[in-house]
């Protein structure tokens, strides 16, 4: 059996920082653009496990961090590589490939790629771990891993993250937006008793802020699907459409994205009205859920409320806001509702009876895909009443 520790000593874990710059015509990224590019890079980097180096070396991507500001994006990559130069080249290669594969990052460039932890520093850690008697290979590896963790923390400290000041700025911004949620009072964020005024204000402001984010992300996704003549099941790097029920991903094309945009706009307008009209169809319910999801992401990213802390607030909101939460059943379907002919895979024909059974059950509940943009019978005298002409 080969000695893996010997092979490991010929490789080093490096933390590389790279700067990504937007196109030259961009004069500064606003907060929405910063959130968008961070979300996009996070989704793409989360899929990267490794890269092949210039001399066919296998280089593992161990961890990453992303921070965006008005000037661009700083990305930190922890890599397992045979040399410092290889680590720097591999980091640049990873980011170059992500840029090339993303329409949203067209004309972005990798400005620099440099190692923050040198090989000498790792050698010093190695020597320190080996001093004395009985130092095992596991102890050496543990020392190296500790050095990587320490360097990652140091790198994060050297690149601005959401500081206390930034959190307070977000607190002020969301407080200013909160009054625009005119359809509800603060009690909507409490299931029993009085709502916490501060948390209710933050939740209301985050929901209004989410309208801008989700709307822009839907435009991005619609453009990506149009350019590639694709559906969500075929596309990569989308920002929001992947959050919809996966069982119908093969049906989410560019026209669907435009229809969902109109549904989202209708829901957003009613949030700012003097009285609330609950979602009238499945598409509007899903659009409202996307806004809720984004509001919770904003609160967590701004370090105002942890994900667990925002859950009861928006659960209470959902009790009042949704006429029917039956759309949640769509997320319980764990396989594509696609025919063998549509998928191009004859093997899927075996499950056609099951697909038909599930779709019929959804149809009875008004949840089948072709029913998503139809007003429920009790809300209209005809199936098309109240719908935007685009849906007809």
C-alpha cells in the first residue's frame, strides 16, 4: 500500500487571493450588483472541486471566500497544490473559466492572483510540528490544517466583510423601506402576542428590498435562458429560477420566466397597497415565496437576523399572506414530471404511469404546471379573468 503521507509532503495547502474587476465602463458596483455577483460566484464556485494544472497536476479546491465592494470582487481560494506558482496559476484558471462560462460576467477580468501563505511559512509550521520526539504524520497534517485555517481567518480579516458599521447601515436602510409595506401592520410578523417592533421593522424592510433583488435576478435568468434557448434543467449559473419546484425545471423556459416576472410584479404592487390581496394563482404564490426567501437571505447576510431567527417571523407572515399554501406539495415531488419523449431517455418511459399519477393528483389540487397562471374558480367567473393578457 503506498504511503499517502509521503505524497502529501510534496504538496502544500495555499490560500490564494484573486481580484476580479468589472468591465472598464462600470463606474462602481451598487449594493444590488455586489449581492448579485457574490451570489453568482458562490453558486459557481460551490460546484468546483478541483482543476488540472498547467502540467496536468490535479489541484484540489478546499475552500473559498467571496467579498464584493464598489470596485470589484475579492475571492480567496484554499488550494492543495505542488508549488506556489501552480497554486496562483490554478486560482486564476478557475476564475477565468467561471468568467468565460457566465454571460453575466462578460468582460470581467482577473486582475491578480497571489498566494497569501508562502511555502516557507508552511515549512516552518511543518518543522514546528515535527520538533521533539514522537511527532506523527497525523500531527504534522493537523498542524498544516491549523495553519490553513488561521490564514483563512487572517485573509478574511484583511478584506472588508459585513462589519458592525455596515450592519448598522443595513439596519437604517431596511428601517427606511419598512413603511412601504403598507398592506400589513407589524402584527403580521407575530403568530401570538405582539411582534417585536425592531424585528418586525427589519423583516418588513427586507421584504421590500427583496422585490428589487428578485426582479433583477429574474431579468438575468430570463436573458440567460433566451440567449441559450434553454430551460432551467439545461442551464447553469442561474440566480433565482432554480429555487422553484425542481419537478418542473424542464418547463421553465424564457417565456415562463417572463410570465413569472409579471406575476412577481403583481405581488410586489399589492404589498405596497393599502389592503392585501392574497396570491390568486400558483405562480403568484411561488413569486411571493421567492421574495420571502430573499428577505431572509438579506437579513442573514447583513448580520441582522440569523436564518433560524427570521423563520418564525416569516412563518407568521405566511399564515396571513397566503390564501393557500398547497403549492408546497410541489417541492415534495422528488423526480422530474417529464415524459420519456420529452427527456430523450427511453428508460424514463418505465415511470410514465407514476408521472401520470402524480400529475393527475396535482391537477386535482390545481397545482399542475398548466394551471399555475390560472385564477382559482372561486376568485373569477372565468379561467382568464384578472390575468395579464400575456398569460392567455
